[in-house]
C-alpha cells in the first residue's frame, strides 16, 4: 500500500497536491477504501459546515456533494439526523476528495468520493459507505459516477435488514410495483422490487413490464443507446421474464409509473433470501 507522507495532513501546500492511495481487501466493508481500487485524492480540506446529509462545504468554500448516495432531503424525516451524522463523521478531520466521473455537478458542487484521512495522510473512512452503513443514505448511482456500487448495495442491504436510520420509516421503504400506490410517489426517488412479467422491444426501446397492462402498470424503460451498457455487463434484456429485480431511480408517469434506467448498476437481481 502506498501513501503520501504524513505531512500531508498538516502542510497546506502539500494538501493541494495529488496523492495516490491504494485500498486493501481487508477494508472492503469497513467504510474504508474498496479492495484493489486506486484512489487519487485531488482536493483536501476540513469541514466548514454541513448543508444536508449528502453535501457540505470545505473551509476553502468548495461545496461538495457525496457521489452515489441520497440522504433524506431537508424537511423529510431523518434529514436532521443525517446531517448530524455527516457532521460527526467529518468534524475536525482532514478530508480528501476523489473523483470517479465528472468533477462538478450542475450546481458547481464537487461530485466526489469523500474520505477522512489519518494523520499520515492515508484514507481512514469512506464517508459514503459510513452514511449508508448508519442508515442515513440510500444508494443512488448515476451512469457517469457508478463506482463501487455493488459494495455500497451490500452495505445498504445490511443496514436495511437491521432497520437502521431511515429504514425504520415507511417513507423510504422498498416499494412493490403496484401502480396506484406508486402514482403517489411520482417525481421522487424510489427503490422498487418486483417480478418482471414480460420484456419487450419497441422501436429500439426496451420495456420491462411488471404487470399485464403496460398502459397502466409499472414499467422500467431503457433507451436504445443505453442498451449496450447492459449487454456489456452481461445482462440480456430480452431474457428478463420471471426475474425478480430491485430497481432504483426517479419515478415518472409515462402511461403508468416508469423508471428510466441508463446504466446496469441501477438494477439488482434478487434471490428470495436477500433483502
């Protein structure tokens, strides 16, 4: 394992330089660096203030968004608890940011994997995984930042089974693909689990239907241009009938409720003994 010198944590000039860090396999589910993954930390600082459960501001003024998780929004149940948990993880700690996709989101926030650092500059806790482990964040991947999603999903599953944090609330539960119930959650991020009744391709679009009436029932839709990503991941979208899956994304109305998927990490194949 290679780390930058311990002076990284104290010297502001060195803090501005890049450090290449390598995680070890023993750290996989402990909130630390995933196994065999090179981490290039590019921005450093200390916490100035927390905005909410998945965003904060560094002392430099840089606003940061935790990539690939979604904490309760301000006004929602557990929002204050999530903000408090994030502050507790990072207060007084040196923080390093790693970018696994675009470095800024549309609000000009740093879109980063976030780590607290030990005195020698090596990574201590992976903040995303800790927030998920504590039950204050749900996994929400995007095509351009989908990094170590399987690891986060395992941690989320454990937190959900244990009923930690937001998993105690019906507001965040994994939902069934019942169209009338889902219609009450349009324009919100949801996790939905159910059995695919049929799969169809229409004018290059793939539709995974969770009911017999595609005009009213819940559907997962995948565009022609995104289909190749699923094929590359070994997912045959034409052979999905009878598969139990869990999907996550923004619920919209297109005939019935629909989630549009553009990357394979947003779909999980579920065994009966997995929650």
